[in-house]
């Protein structure tokens, strides 16, 4: 299950590997960023869901 982390300052959308997890930082309307930590399996599932929406 993805772990929610505290809101951080504004910035670009990014994904970085930290140890055994991938940390996603997504900008939010109104300021700040949503920070979510996912493992490889969850990241692959997220990719599949987004590809389904985007049609890739």
C-alpha cells in the first residue's frame, strides 16, 4: 500500500528511487506537492493504469 508523506513546497513533478521505494512528488493546485512512496509492484500497477487512460 502506498504511504502518504507530509506536503512539501512547490516544485516540478518528479519520481526518484530511494532505497527500495520510488518517491513520487506531484504538484497540487493551490500550491504544495503530494508526496507518495510506492514499491516496484505498485509503480508498475500505476504505470498500467495511466497507460490505460492515455491509450498507450
